[in-house]
C-alpha cells in the first residue's frame, strides 16, 4: 500500500468517527525504510492516562457498567474502522488504550499494526502475552480475529480491574485460558500446529460470573463471542456493534453526559 494511502487511513482514523476533530492530529510523518516498507508516525495531543491507569485510579466499587458499555462501544467502533481498512492492530492491551478526562477512548501504539492480506505471512510474536489469542499462542495462522480476542480480555478486565489470563509462558497462558473457557473440541483445534490438543487436561468451561463479576447476561454473551477459541467463530467488530448489549448504549451515554460539563465533546476514537 502506498504511503499516501496509509496517510489517508491514519488521518481519517485520527479525525475521529463522531465527529471529526482534525486539529488534534498535529502531524503525520512517513519515512521509507525500503521499497516495501514505510514507517508511519502520527503526532497527537498528549493524553494523561491509559486504561491501566484509569482502572487503577477508579474508586470502589469499580467502573460503572454504563461507562464500560460506552467505552466498549467506542473501542469496537475504532476496531471496526481499522479492520474495514484491512489493518490489524496486533497489540491491543489496556496500556495501548488512552482515556481522556471526558471518557473518550483513543487507540494507541501502532508499532505492530499491519495492512492485512490473505497472502501475507504474519509474524508469530505479536500481542502482549496476557492478551494474546490462542491461534497466536499455538503459532497458527491468524488475522483480524486476534484483535477481538484482545478486546475480550480487555472487556473482562474493565469489570475485574485485573487481567483475566495471567500466564508466564505460551503454554501456561493456554492453560489459564482453558481453565475459563474449557478445553476446545477437537474440530476447533488447528491442524497446522505442533502442540496437540491432548497435551492439555480436559476441563469444562466455567461460569463467566465466576471470573467476571457484575457483568449482565448480554455482556456475558458478547464476552464469550469475543473469547471463542476458534477464530472463525469469533465475533467481528462490525457484528459486535449490533450486539444487543449495545442496544441501550445511547441511553447510557445520555446518562453519562448528564453528569459531565456541557463543554465536553462527544465520544471519539482516535488512533495514535
């Protein structure tokens, strides 16, 4: 993809989805490393905190459910925009999600992001371990669903205020995942991996509420669709935006806005 096309995507993403805020993108710099590789640097305004800091600072009893819903809707909108332009972020985690004082979500750190095509061989070492999808842990082929797995982990963490899966190696991380979602069926296990399914002890899926307290039934359904082991069965960002969990999102947003000064802006999702 030409550097001008990358610039166009970056600028459109940076200008936000609802509505454009052009002055917040200060600069876009491109440097051609080789004929096939271009380094793209986006310069944005400073944001004081990421989602990790936000979750650490939030007072008891935790993040209000309306706030979680609003932030997740923003996150899915941003991710849908990226995926619709064949961009895989590949490193979604709370540290790479910025949160403004207005509760606006901004996607950050595109150092591992790639323009995706079915013919392209993608590197296996991507995504911080605790947010890494099973297909990446198994060193199988992967595409945009890896971002949805990471979003599922982040969704759970917003309720828990601590990571859902905290392994110390690829195999240990898989074990932590199976402790929650159960050992996948044989038909869902990828064929192109060295690690066999029988290397893991059979175990059933656990109730979501055991690990993610205070999440409602629709939230559980959306979470499980994000954390589907088989990437072909994992929900897409586009479909997630129509999930019933978000059907009252506008009402929740109105309730949140009613507690904010009128000068604050509507939600936007920016890439940085």
